[in-house]
């Protein structure tokens, strides 16, 4: 379905959301270099994660599936990956491309990375430049800053690198490269970024430590222990249901088994600050990750200002946050979010453009946007620009808008949330 028609109405019920995309990517890549078979329960089967799965198979890694739907990643050890016979197509997955650059930089073979037209526009220099400081040989368009890129495996050495902006993808690429580098690599973060890579590497026996903003990593003395992980629900996917529950009068939604990693819960914290009726229930830990059930009911919200470190913890949720802000009383300001301009689309420009079609009072800023609310949205025909998160944000906006809304090019939602439309329908959404 590449076009969806939505009518306004509340959502009620209990549901799961798809497994965490970030954790699934990392489970595949780290499982590939473990010594033995990693078991990944509840993996996300989406366009982006299946891209990573396809690529590790091209690197010689066997991945099988059990009758229970678990993935078994037959790791080849730190030094067992094979030179690919073909170009590694990262399709539209920036996470795949950036983490692969770190993994491949220290391998004793040649590899080439390509991607979709969208991905070929996204900046890779933030990864390739520090990798070159470690001795990596990476060549390509715009002096190695844009795909396609060729990686000529080389001996690597340690560096001390201060991340100019908090970025889980850059940090993860450097940590992967450090497994093949001589000496102790030190990374300083300016603020909190997703820490799934560090958690998983630590559980596998990698010599990785954190002290304040500094992370240190070096070559393991032996092999990495295989993973045994159950992937929790993706908070970035749950965000759309949280938004619906918060702004659709009469809504009452419980989302089970969601990962609530502190480096990912910025939207949840923002909703609480806005006065949302949201509670965390049945908090627990699974595979080193905090997990819980989220229960949200409709409530009148108030505008807030977000920026600084909080932006990093909700960068993927900012399009849906803009939708939430249209229904909050007063002014909502998002700043320090210039990173949005180099996502799958320029998410500042596309979010503002499409929400204005629905009647939102939203103003574009160089590093964010300002929303005045509450504003009654009006049904309209809107376009996802091929961006999965924008497609889903517009769908939720369509549920609160008067009259019908049509979201064009909506199938891209499957990049991160397979079954998005069906999930909404089970909760009572009227979608054609």
C-alpha cells in the first residue's frame, strides 16, 4: 500500500511494537565477528535490517532462522570475514553504511559500499575522516565523504577523538574499528548518544570502559563471546502510538515490552514535561537493556522548549514531536536540531512543509522549528518524501485532523515499522 487514507478518531487497546532497529543492526554486525553462534530473539525484519542481514551474508556469515523465528548468526570470529564478490548495497540504511565503514576499515581485503539515491546524498565524512586518522584507506566521491565508497583494508592504530556532535553511528563505527587497531582508542562524547554498541560489546567480553564522557576500547586479547539477546520493542516506533494516545481525545493505549534505554527516552521525557498522562509499568531488564510497558491516555498538553543534549535522545522522534506540538497549548520550540537536515530527507523542511498543508502553525528555523498550538488540523493530501518517519508522523496527524487525510508514498513506513497500518487498525484507526 503506497497511499493511505485516514479518518479522525481515537485509539484504544494493548499492543506490541516492532523490535528495536538499532539493536537488531548491531546484533547482526557484532554476531558476525563473534566466535560461535549468536542467538537473536525477536529481531526486527524491516527494509533496513534485512539490508544489514544481506550484507553480512556477502561477507561470508551464515544466518539461519529457527522455527520460533529467532536468527542464528554463525559468527566467523574477529578475523574470519571474507572479501565480498560484489558491491555491498546499503540501500537506504545510513546505520548500515556507517557501521560497516568502521567494521571493514581494518579487514585485510577490499570492499565497496553503495546505496540508494537518498543515501548517496547523506554525509559520510563524519565517519570516514576519523577512520582515516586511524589509518583507514577510504576513497570515493567528494574526497571520500559521499557514497559510493571503496574501503581498502589497512592496519589501524589508536586515536583520541572528540566527537564534534553526539552521534551513536560515528561512535559505533570507531568502536568497531578499534577492535582491529593497535593501542587504546579514546572517544569523548559531547553529550549522550545511544549506547547499545558499548553495552553489547561489553557483554561479549570486549575491553571497553566508560568514565564520564570518555569511552576507551582496544583489541580484545581473544575472541568475542557470541550474543544471546532478546530484542525489545523499539521506542522510536512506539513514539507514534504514544503521540496518538497523547493527542487524540478518548485514546487509551498500552504498549508492551518497549526498550527504555536512557539514551533513547527523550520523547518520553518531553511528553511528561508537556503534561501527558503516561506511566511506565512492569520495569525490568532484558539482555542488558531496560524494558517496560508504556500506558498513555489522552490529556491536554502544554508547549515546551527542547534543545541541547535532549535533542540527541529524541532525534528520530522530532517529526512526530512536531505533530504532538500542534495540539499543545502555547509555544513549542525545538532548537539545536540541525542534524535533522541530513537524515533520509531534510526533516526540518519536509516536516514543516507537510504539516502546513494540514493547517499547522509551524515555522522553520535553521536548527529546528517553532509550533504554536493548539491548532485544529484539516484533512489534506500530504507526501512522505520517501521518509519512513515522516510518513508515520503524517499518518498520526491524519488521525487528529478534521475530515480525511491521504498520505502519499506511505509504504516506506516498513523501513522501520512493518505492519504500521495494521497496528493502527487493530487499535481502532479508520484507514482505507
